[in-house]
């Protein structure tokens, strides 16, 4: 199992950041455009809730589909876990903390690639791609919440 963490501060109150991140539409705003991410279906409309299931499609090296469920949601923390997709395991914890008049956004991901030994050889590549994606998410979040 691999772990990836990313954190940054945004100059917006925590309730505003929380509202942004718990609206499924945020994914299409903060995901790098070259991934062409589209929300195909969300079982609770736009608002995430514990138990929400989401189907996405986009380019993860090749066109991919992704099905996940929100397994935990309480104020300022939620967890999405992949049910089907490119990873054997994907558990993404989103946490938000007050930081002065702004908010600290924290992403912690536990993941394991598919494909056994081949997947192990691709872990370095996957880590670099995650770093690029989350750097973009930081910039896009800051811009969206100005």
C-alpha cells in the first residue's frame, strides 16, 4: 500500500471551502483539463453525503471510468473509496482545518495499483502524476475561491 499526502492553505473561510468541496461539481473545476474529467452520475445530485456513489470518466493515461462511494462524511472531513477503476485500492481522505482567516486543505490517499509486479514498477510514475494533479488542484482551488 502506498500513501500520498498533499496540503495547502486557501484564503477563504472553512465553511465556504467545505461547501465548494462537497459539491460534486468541484471535481470538474479543479482537475487538470487534459484529464477531461466528467461526472457521469452522482446518486445524491450535486451534494455529497455519506453513502453517495459517484461515477466519473476521464483520461488516466487512457480513457477510464471510476466508481467511488463516500464512506465517511462529517463536518470538515470526508472519505471517498474507489469501488471500480484503475487502482486496486484508492482511499482518499479530504480534511479541512481553520488556519487563521483561511483554511488548510489536506488530502491523504492510500492506494495500490492494479497489475501485480507491473503495477509495482509503475508506482514512481503514479506518484509523479499524483503530485502534478494535486499541484493543479491547489492552484485551481485558490483561483475558484478568490
